């Protein structure tokens, strides 16, 4: 497997506020268990916080990367030769493609807390997916990496 000319990797991490909310969930569990004593209350604080933190971490653990001649976005793996033009979406345009412009057949890797995105056409005639919508904090860099990987694969 040939490495891409411009490697790219991005982790779509959860925002910082979610970690504070995880702590608040733990406090809620502690308050629920307070009538049962100090030890159950501490267990509720630790257990509730841990549960909420694991949930936030797993939701925010998606990665977008280019490995060799493939784009890996979450669980999807697409050869870059099957991708067409990439369109960089600002916050307003990304919101439009997430809502009323969206195609139900499209692959959407979206995170509402990331305002920008990249829309990439799928040119493979055997694939019914018309495009990929990828939430990304660096859409320009991802578009350049896809273009470089496509040029290296040809």
C-alpha cells in the first residue's frame, strides 16, 4: 500500500463543555443516592461521572483520515479514486446541507458542535451514495489531502 502524499488525520473530539456536563451527571447520581449514605453517594458521584465521561468520549472519538489510497471517515472506508470534487462548506452552507439540502442516500458524518464541513462527490457509478458530508474543523486541509491522495493514486 502506498502512503498518501499529504497525510491527514483529525479526531472529532467532544467539546470541553461536555466534560463539565459529565461531572454534573455524576453530581446528580450522588444526590439521588444521598439518602442511602455517604458511601453510596460517593459511588454515585464516581460511577455517574465515569459513565457520562465514557459516553462523551465514545461519541467524540470519530476520526477522519487518509491512509494510503483510502479515505476513512468513522466506520466508512472509501477509495480516493471513487471521490470527485470536494466543496468546502462554511457554517451557514454546512447547516443547509445538514437540513433542507440533504440527500437521504448521502453518507453523513456530522457533529453539530463542529460548524464547518466538507462535501465530497462520490463518482463511483456502482455506489448509490451521491456525496459524503464530513464535519471537520479543517475543511481546506482535508480537501487538499484528498486531492493529493487522488493524484498519487493515479
